[in-house]
């Protein structure tokens, strides 16, 4: 049941314009949006509505207003709780090309996995597609074909592998293959496409995000779902945990291995992520989570130097959300520095952001 306590949790809704109540609001968000509980409906007054003036949604929600709003203007709308819908996980698809099919033939002939040098030689240095993974030998979830390849190839550091189900789909002549999930959305998001300075309507599509992750995959290894790891000389240095959305990536977590903290690994990973996002016009989001208010302040300052700014339209409750809009070049103030060191409990062997 959706009511005033739960309507803001991963929901989709279309509000219709209504007068602003004369009484005090029942809740005011950190961004200033006001909410009134009308028992069977909720009224919202805000200057940011999904699908208008660059707003893609509110935290985990997508709330539209069925009327145009001028930039910076406030508008009030009402929506019955019965009309809210929960966002559901939907499949994300990769449209297959001839190069995908050629690469799938190579992998199928090799038993599902190829040494990375062989992949480069046979595909002409083709970036690892989203239906496959560049993996390394270690205690991670990797396809069984890769595990067998590492077992019989001593000294092999990296391999490219794909699950048998994905190869079966590609080689069967299908036009697309499933590569993951995203939260459903009813509106068509518009993002700024770098090529030709044109607006491209991608709707539910994931192409810019997919291309962004593909760029990351040229240097990083997908070692677990949504986990992109930085590995050098067989050593895991750190990883980025990324959740994909329509036109954006949510940076859920940065992990820097304890032995490599203070060496600039955190800054390097953020720089790589920002470069990939700029290249594909993808927005970046993150929630600042430190061990104390002092740590929060240091993280906000650190991310600010990387081009992130506060996103009040996405903050709800105690969340402090920052965003970084894609740009051809983002000025980063101050020298590159390592991610701020945060004193987490000794049992935790990583840093969080």
C-alpha cells in the first residue's frame, strides 16, 4: 500500500496542477520542495519536475507534472496514492552488430573464453562488448570457461569470456541480447548528445550509458555485477560500483584496497569515470557517506574539485546527493590528490564514498 510514508520510495507518478494549500506543509525536503498529506493523495510544490528543465527524476523516483514549467519556476501538483506505481526492474538490451557476432564466433570456438592477447589479435583490439567480460584469475565470480582457461594456462593474467547463454543468443541470429537491468521509467529522458550538439531522445534506451561502461572496460575489469575493478600486474588496486540508469550512472561505492590508499588510486578512478562520462554525455550521481560529519565535509570538498555539485532536487531525507553533468571539459580546481582518508572500523578493508 502506498501512502505518505512510502510514496517516495522508487515510485512513478504524474501530478496534475492544483492550488497550493494555505496550511503549513507536512514535510519539506532539503531542496525546499513541500509536501502535504491529503489522506488519499499527496500535494507537492517544487521547482524540479521530471522531464522538464533538465530534471531526470527525484532521488529514486520519477514524478512528472502534466503542465509545462518555466526554468526556475515553482509549480504545485496533486496525485492520488492509488495512481503511484512502483518502479520495476526492466531488462537492458544490447543491439547486436556484425562485429558482435564475429567476436561471439571466436569465443564459441575457443570454448567460451580467450586469453586477452588472443582477443586483441583476433578482433583487432575491439573493446570488450557488454555481453562479455574481461576477467582475471582470482576469487571472483567469473564464467566457468574462464576458470578452466586459467587452470590450463599458467601465467595468464587476463581473459575475455562470455556466458554460454549469451553466446547462444548471439549466434542464433537474434538482433539483441540482454545485458542487465535498469529501473523502469515512464518518461522520455532527453540528454545532450556531444555529436553535432544535438538533443537526442533516448527514452528507455541505455546506449550512452552502455558506451560509457564500454569505455571503462578498456581499462577496468567487470569482476562482479556492477563492479569495475582496477587491476595492475595481477594486483587489485580498487573498484567502482556503478548502478546504471537512463542517461546516468550512480556511483554507489568506491573501494580502494588498504595497501594502496593515499597513492592517488581514488583520484585516478574518478578521473577515468569522469572522462568516460564526458565522452558519452552521461550524468554522474553519488551520495556522500562518511564515518562522521567531518568526513562528509572532506568528501564533499574532494568531489567538488572533480566537478560534482550538490543536487538538491535529488536529496530526500538525510541523503546528500551530488551530481556531475557531462561537459567537453570540466575544470577541476586544485592539484590531484588521493581520496580523503576516512577512519572506518578496522574490520573494513575499503573506503566508501
